């Protein structure tokens, strides 16, 4: 089978496509014939040794996959062969076949295509955990979403609307704002590409304050970081909740006097750790998300699909921050 391998530290240019042996499922494991892989920002970090986990090389990037179970290990019900599933692996997904703990291979709805399944659980799982568990978002509150046309951003827009919030989308282009509005955003701000100087930061803070209204944003969802965090924080409501989700624009430095003056909370969102600590809660959250998907309340927006041989291009597209929604690598079985 084919696998995209990281043999040396570096960006997408360092990845190589090679023939490797098919893995065999061990005790409590299933083998999945991969159909699609969701591309996420941690995939870029992990191949550059900048992620919190550093697997031994060679390894394949790709944390989020969908496919069909084609073999099971000892102790796994053989009737699971043929089951359409998604799974979160951490890494290893950009390959023809993968093994995963049986408990982590979750059956997908019959009507869900493989590309949407591979683009589903990380974005919606992260945003559901952020808004429902960490922010306790309530109907009627104002939610400001930074990076609102990205994978997790669009998911946050959809889930915020499903929760009954007023959703404000912050994006880097008018085209992305239209995509966010189609996903349910009530209004939006187009911000300049960073880095931002003091004047640009002040102007952006003013734009956030104006669009959020005099009471400010009850919840701010920030998967961007960098120079955008402080302007957004300045628009937060009294006792608002600021969600720290990610840092593609760089790790922000917060002036803590603003936290004091706003009486607000800054809350970390580490979905991966939350899943490990509460697997049953995660399974229930995914079941709830599948139900919402079935009702048409959410649907992954796929920006572009790449075959496995062009997966480095998929990672480059993600790194350019020009994508709206998710990028997916397709494999399929011949």
C-alpha cells in the first residue's frame, strides 16, 4: 500500500510517498481501509516537530480519517468488518490502511459521504467542546468567531446558530465572509492580514466593539491568536468568556489588566485532552453532532480535495491560510 511519510523534520516538501507493508490489527484493534483524511493545522506542526507529540520517524501525518473496517484483531466482534467508520489517530492517517483501537472507530451515518466524515469530528468536536462545555453558550448571547471561515471557525458558526446565539464572523476577506454568512453568521468583520501594528490593532478593536454592540461579545472563539487576540478581547462583555483554541497567527500575549477590567474569563480549549479524559462524554457529543447533521443543522464545507499523491499540496494550501472550511485528502481502494 501507499503511505505519505515524514522521514526528516521539515515542511510538506520533505514528505515522501512510498510503498509500505499493510498493518495488521492487534488485540482490541481494527484495520481500516482509508477513504479520506481530514487535513488539520496539527498535521503541519507534527512534521516540523512543533507539536506537543513527536512520533518516532518515519510516520505519516493525518489525524482524522474515514473508511471501511476490513479486518479485526483478537477480541473484536468480526461483524464489524464492512462497517463505515471515522477515527481520530493522532497521526498515521495518510496511508492506504491504518489500525486503530476498536473503541475509537465510530460508525458514521449511512448518508454521510467519506469526505465529509473525514472533515467532521475534529472541527465539530472541538467547537462543540468549546461552546457547550467550556463557554456554556446560551441562546440569545452574542458569539464572536475569529477565523470564521476556517474548519473549526465554520463549525463554531453553525453550532453557535444551532444554540440560538447571535453570531458575528471575523474573517480575512469578503469572500470568506459570504461563506460564513451562508453557514449562519448574522454579521461580520473583514480584518486585515497580520501582523498588525498598534494603529491597526486599535482600529480592529473599534470594529469589533461596534459590530458586537454596547454590551460586547458574551463569548469569543479564537482559533487564530497572534495580533488578533487583544483587539477581540477589548470587545468582550462583562463576565464574558474568551476561548483560546489555536495559534496559526502566533501565540498571543494578553494584557491581563483587560481581563480584570472586563471581569471576564479566559478559558483554554484542549479538545484532544478532553476526549482522553472523558471518552464517554466524547462519544455522546459525537452522537449529538451526528443527530444534528442528520437534521441538516451542520454540514462540513470542503474547500478542496487532493489525492494522496498530492497530499503535500493539501498541506501547503492549509499553510497559506487561504482555505475556507476543510481540506480533504482522498485515497479510496482499487
